[in-house]
C-alpha cells in the first residue's frame, strides 16, 4: 500500500519539479475545460434563465428533457461526438478528431444541461416578492429582467462551478474524442487512466492530486467574486 | 482588505494568462497520425523512436494507443494515416478489403504465458496446447484481454489450437476488456494465468522492481511468435490520408537507424523487440 504515500510525494515533485509531461496534461485539461465552460455558459445561462423565468408552452417537457440530460454518460457523449467528427462522419471535414476543440465540444454537451438546469432552478427560487417590489417601484420590463439576472448571479456561479467540476473530472469524452495523445490531447484524467492501466499507481495518485489542486485554485479565485 | 482582494484577483488573472502562454502549440507542419497497439506505447518504445523519426524526417508523429481491433477500425474510418499493429491474419484481410496498403513487417517479439509461482495447473515448461488444456481441466483463473486486440486475437487462436471451444462463459475465464498491463495486474490480483507479449511482461517486471508475482511459465513455442507490421491507410479510399508521410514512416522504420534503435531498446537489460524488416 506504500504507493498511496509515494503518490503524495510524487505529486509535489511533479508539480514543483516542472515535469514536462504533467504540465502538458495540466495545460490540455485547462484548455479543453476553459473552452467548454465558455461555450456552455454563453449558451446555457440564457437558456436556463429563459426556462426558469418565462412561462411558455411545453415548459415542463423542456425541463424534463434538460433534467434527463443531466444523466448523460460521458462515454456515450464521447461515442456520439466521435461518430460525428470522424472523417466518415457528417462533420469529418473539420478535422476535429484527436484535438482539444473536439474534446471541448463533447464537454460542452456534458456541461450544458448542468448550467441550464441549475440556473433555471436559481431563477425559480428567486424571491417572488422581488418582482412585485420592482414593478411597484416603476421598473419597466427591461429593468425587471436585468435586476432579476443580477439577483441570481450566485446561483449562476454555482451552476458554473458544478459544471466545471464535471468537465474537469470526466474521462470518457477525453479518451474517446481526444485519443490520449501525448503532448497534445493527454489530459490529467486520461493520463491517470493510462498510468493506472500500466500499473503505475503512484503516478496516477499524484496526477489525481494535481487535478484537485487545480480545482482548489479555481474555487479560491471564484470565492472572491462571491464575497464582494 | 480591498488591496488584498485586488492582489488575489491579479494573481489569479496572471496565473490564467501564464498557463495559456507557457504552452505554445507544437506546430510542426507535417503531422503523421498513427493508431497503434498498447504494447508499443506502454513499453515506451514509441517514446524512444518518435524523436529520432522527427529529427530524421521533420515529420511529427502523433499516436493514439488502442487495441489492434480499434486501431484497424480507426483506419477504416480514415481517422488516422498509418497503423502499427500485430495481428497478421486480420491485417492481410484488411489489405484485401482495400482499407490498408503497403503492409510491411517491422519487428517481432513473442508471447509468453505467465502465472503465479506456485503454478496451480502445473503448466510450467509445457507446450502451449498442453498448458492451456491443463488450465482448462483445472479451472484455474485465466485473464483474457477480451478487447479484440492483437493479443486477444492471438490468445483466441491458441484456445482454438487446443481443439476445444474458447472458454467464453467459464467462471474462471476473466475477460478484462482492458490493456495488457492492466490485464496482467488483474491476473496477479486473482493469482491467475494470462498470455502477454514479452515486451509488456518485461516492462511489468521492471515496474515491479524485477520481482514480479507472475513468472513466465510457457515460452519458446513456435506458435507464440508475435509479428508487428506497419500499414498505410489506402489514399484511394481516404482522400485525406497522408500516404507520403506514412510511406516515409514505413521506410524509416524499416531502415538501418530505426532497426538499430529497436534492437537496442532494452529494459532490465533485456531486449523487448527483435527487428526483422526486409
């Protein structure tokens, strides 16, 4: 069982010693997850707000659909994205297979339902009196919408963080779509899968700790947004 | 308080920026995409060869390591330019179907059957057919790749050589669906047998600091030869397949430099592959 302890030590030496392979995996992870987070927030927040704020026909069905999509397995998303961007697939000409943008597309599909569902919930749980108050203060439709948006900012932040957690830690999409190519599409999670497969448990644990350290860093940064 | 917050914000932004900048995309204009098997990658052979290849030809080699079955499929889907695989019958069928061209033998190693020291089925020193027969009679745990890889195809052919059916549903026959090293580890955890290419076994012994719980029990049987070949993807089927780069890679692998590198690639002082390009 000494590989657990060795893993902790190795984690520090990998991070502090500037190990090229580790930093390349860190960079791949951050690039792919940043791309997918930007895309899923830009698409997801307006959709989530719409879903939670407005009443429209088939709203319940749309909600049901989004909630079901929360359970999409990553390997399945990976498989579907692979099928689409393979040279023989409908989007094959774009050359996205085995690239970080390809991974980001898959991760966007993974993150989108989380962002939509959680921002919709945040909007729904907003204080109902706020609307009445704002109207009584003479707010017009646009002002009403903007203040409501401002009011749910923490909920949206939480939605983003939850989605980020899923995107950072997924392995199915990165493996299927990225191909775990060294120096290019090897992310931290696919590297862990590879090292574990090779029986290098200590390195796997070390990489896992590296991933947690990044997540911690991101959360520290975002917690300052919250405190203001 | 305010300045402290601002400082943290600055540090965060700075960190994000440096991470973006520090890693420029390694932009070589000539990139060859290869699908290969887990054994060439897990042993570290490709890590050893790739820089020499880039130096000699200016072509950057990118590879994804999967089972031979999936590698062939990736070629069929035109997702890669070249294959380095080890399942001769499947490769020949592949060329006949027009998916691949210019199949060329590069190197070989051999398969071995490994198992726990106390050898519950008593297979040590037997030939392959007798050894697998003994495993079957005893119902000893046997870990199989079960993933349609070259190794898996080979193992299935060995079971067929015993004259009985593949023990597909027997409780002692464990199909892992994972790579070779993962499968060896599973066999070790279950105190069972498995068949592996020698290269991966030596790598395994190396990570176990030369004292692995599983030992080589059956070897040197002619039926255990493991031939690796390189195949280019047919450009007539896949218009984007880089046949010129694939040919350059194939020529380089068969040339004196690469054959020498393969011969000298050793772990624990033992060579892992024997070059045999003609």
